[in-house]
C-alpha cells in the first residue's frame, strides 16, 4: 500500500470488482477509458479472476482510494523487464471525485512504484485524441507527447486516433515516498 496526501494505491481485491463494474457501465467513463463491447457482470468478473488466480509479472493492478473510499483503479501493464518499460492506465470511476487531483496523486504513486520498485526506465500511455483531460494529466506529470497512432482503435462506432505519451525514469521529478 502506497499513500500520499489522502490518496492510497493498494492491491486490487476481488471485493472491488462489483464497484468497478458499475464504472464500466457508465457511458461517459466507458467512452474515455476505452471499454469496448459491453460485458456481463460474469464476463467482467471472470476477466479479473484470471488476474487473481495467475502469478504474472507483466501486470500489476491497484485500487485507488481517497479518504479510505474506493474511487478508481490503476494498472501497470505490458511490463517488459528486458526492455525495462511498461504502460499504465488510470480510471477515476467516482465522477464526483473528478477534478480533485486524485488521478494526479495516483499517477505520481504509480510512477514512483514503476521506477523505484519495478526498476523500469520508461512508462508510456496511449490516450484517445478526444480525451483532453487525460492529455492534461500526462503533460502536468512530465510526460512527453511522442506521436499519434492514426485510426488505431475501433471505439464508439468508428476508428479512433490514439496519442502516445511517455516519461523516462530520469525525467520523473517525484521523490520516492515508497519504502522498500
């Protein structure tokens, strides 16, 4: 568990799945986060149960808590230890928490974990070109815009461009708050 201010990253638990499913059903959240086809609760639950039952070193899932309340999730995925890189995603599912810098604090904790615990050298993200909120979050955290993947994903009934942002370990200005 990693904490800064009122924001905590903790390992995702099976008991979080039901609340996370409610976020997936929200059209606005789905539009921004890239949820594809609608899944039943059983399908959604099954996708996470495979994570809980397998030991994988290429994916780490976190719950985001604000004042001890589950408000979102974060993932560090596509971890490649040879190339020392990984991708991340963050969803703040409780919309009344948007604009409160919770995503920013969670991202700082996630980068701290990625660079200082996992010892990765590069973290990147792909965001939809229409998701300006995520673009601002990444730029404020020190990420560099690296390019556009044209018509990269089919989402909301059409092909969407994705923007790629990255940050290197030496560019991360946050001091480690994580105790090994």
